[in-house]
C-alpha cells in the first residue's frame, strides 16, 4: 500500500464512520479504529495535526452539515 492509498483509506474510513453517525447508527469500534488510522498517519509523517483536523472538519461538514466543534477534536498528541 502506498502512502496515498493509505491516506485514501483513512479518508474512506472517516467517511464511513460519519455516514453511519448520520444514519443514527454510530459504531464505536469503527470510530476508534478510524481515530487510530489518523493517528498512525500523523506518526508516520504523512499528515500534520492540522491536516488531520482539516480532513475531519471537512468530512464532518459534508456529511453532518455542521461545523466541527473544537471541544470534540480527536486527541492526536
């Protein structure tokens, strides 16, 4: 798997997690797995904390129609 394929996979998992939340069928296992993938992307140097935050905010806005709240950010440090 290339770096870009990994990042695409991370985005896909985030999208799936938010889609399930929108359908009122949240899956905590999927949510935590997605957080782990994003954390791994940061640790591998593929994304910065700001890039991860931007990806989450963008997908959150697209799927849930809400601005992502600062108090609900994933802890990445």
